[in-house]
């Protein structure tokens, strides 16, 4: 695993490590408790870390990393020592070890952590992450082989665990020069395959370098005999290669259980490859008899059987608009004008803006952009009654047609109609996202400030507009709403992140309410 990349992820994304909060108290309180007299300096210097809401081991890890980058190795070591005091499980110690190895290259400390980690290894995640001790080079060959093999003796874990252990041990085999790791990796993969009661085709796709294809095909045949699910059998057909018996057997089974138009269509490709055009034609015609006039089956008849005349005759009898029918008419018969006429009637029947947008998107997907597609939107302006209606219409014009000039006019109308009860946060976001006239954004922010709502959002956008005083006014109003220290700390983080005003953020954060 790329530990450096893992380290750079946000705490919520480092799911293989430390995926729990130690407690719910904000980081600043733990810093104050652990750092004593050094708290003020560290908090001010590493404010973005100190303002975090929760407490987990990454707080100390990130502080150690930043201190090391700034040349403070003594401070970094102290943070890592504090981090160790909070470690509980094997994967806690495993992650701490790779950070110590990366920052301090202290192999002896890592060896001590290995002993702690062994005693605290209780779950599948621990087994997986303890393999880090092999990668960082603190174990000899005998220890490495024993550690890699250890989880094979457990039988209570699910197949996915053994699959991932196999891939990880196989990866380590390419990094460290220890005999036996490859055979251990293969043993994990085989155990995963034997324990699997369903059809994990992605197993087979990802383990092609660990086990022979003959072995993979052996298990694929077992799953094919067991499963009755169309989706799983289809995946096995896709995994198989042309000429392999698995593909023909999977295709025959698909033919027997196909029970929906989409399943007839998906099966047709494999029938054509395995048994030829005529068998494919008979299969699809049988599907057409079950699902009269099914467009998806008609499309397959054109693609695999060249039944153009029959398909066209069938389509010409259809009334109204159907997207797949339109695709077939354009793809195989070039009937663009016929499709356009049906599209225009269908689009004009839209019941609301959401429905209209869907129909316009269908039209664009079929025929590309055309100026006539914009007209139905203009008709909807007469139906707009409030700010949210105008916002919605403006959003569509920007996102579908890039018509910023018309959209700006609609956004301005929306701002003038905004009421205190409206969703100011949503309105501000959409205007900021799409408007080209910054004066409209300013007016929207002024309204939010006057209504005393969405103040944080307004502060962010006032800063974007260069009006720092108005941004601070929003923050001060928001602070008056705070009912506890957690609320104030949240505002402090926003001041730091949005206004980039560390002095104000510190002033808010250091008013403790423990």
C-alpha cells in the first residue's frame, strides 16, 4: 500500500486504519491537556490541525509530520509518543510504525511496536495491516513468513479477507526477497475461492498473476453450476475468452433463463460469438414474441442479425416518441428529420422543468445541441412564481445551453423575490456557481445578511467579492447564534478556512467552554 498517499488522505478516507474517533471532544482540548506549556505555540503554528472537530490518532500523526517538515524532529518524536499512548489495536500500531519509519527511521522503536501489535491483533483488519512490518524491513525472514502465514489458520473470516490478504502478500513478494511469500499468497487466494459461495468474478479478474488460468476456470465452472442468477452467469461469460468451454456453457445457461428484454439483448452477443447468426436470430425472435415490439430486442436484431426491413416495418407502426426507437431510426436508417419531429412534440408535452430538462437531455443525446431546444425553456418563464422557480430555470439555461446572459437576468429576478423563509443557502450557492455578473451575487449576499440567514455562506462569498468587512460582519452575527463551544469552534474553523483570518480564528477558538 502507498502509505504516503494514505497519509495525505482525510481521516474519513483512511478507512483501513484508525476508522474510529477516540472521543468526541474537539482536538484543541486534547492539545491543551497533552502539551501543557507548549500548547499555545503548537496551536498557533499548526492552527488548521488544531481546529479539527474530533480526536483520532491522525491528529498526532499530522502534527508529527508537519513538525518534521519544519525541521522540529524533537517535537515530531513527542507527537508520535503521544500517538502511541492512544494506540489500542494491531492496526493502530502498524500505522504508527510506518509513520515512525517514514519520519524518524527508528527501526528499534518499530520493532517494539511490532510486539505490541502482535498482542493486540484481534480482527481481520489487524492481520492485514500488520503486514506493514514486513514492508518497512524490521522483521527477519522467519518472522515475516510466520506473520504472513498466521491468518491462514483462521477460518471465521469471509472470502474477501483471504482474497485481499493474498493480493497484499503477493505484492510484498515483489518488494522483499523472502522465499515462500508467493506460495503463501497463492494459499490465501485458493482459500478465498474455496470459501466463496457466490460468483465473485472480480476475484478472478484481479488474481490472474497469482494463480494459473486453469485454476481460475476450474472455480468458474463450479460457480456456473451453482448459480442461477442471470447477472452472475453473464459476468462469467464476460470473464471467459473466445474458444473456452466456459463461454459456451455460460451462454447456453443464459439462453435458458433469459426472462426480460434486456437479458435477451445482453445474451445475443455471446450467442452470436458461440453459435452464429441463425441461432441468435431464432433466440431474439423468440424474445420478440414474448415481449411484443420490444425496442431493445429490435436493436439487437439489427446489430447481430441485420434484420433491417423487419425492424423498420415494426418501428413505423409505433406511435409517439421512444428514445430507443429514435436511436435505432438514426443509427440504422438515418431518419434524423423524422426523429426531430417526434422529439419536438414530445418535448412540448413536458409537465414541469425537471421533466423538460430530462426530455431536452434525451434530445441532445440523440441529435446534439440545436437552438430550437432552448425555446421550450423560455415558455416556462411565464410560469415562474417565486425565487426558487427563477433559480431553477436559470440553472437549466446555464447548465444545458451555457446561456449566461439570459440566466443572469433570471437570477436577478430571483434575488429581488427572495423571502426570509426561502432556502437562502441553496439560492446563494447556485448564484455563486453560475452567475457572471458579480453585482447579482453581492445583492444576494446582502439579502442573506439582512435576513440573518446563511451567514457563513454569505461570508465566504463576500470574501470572494473582496468585501472583508461585510464578511466579518456575517461572522460576528453567526457567533451571536452559537449556543456552546462546539458551535464557536465550528465558526473558528470557517474563519480560518474561508476568511484566512488566523487572528480572528484564534480569538474565537481560545475562549474555552470545557
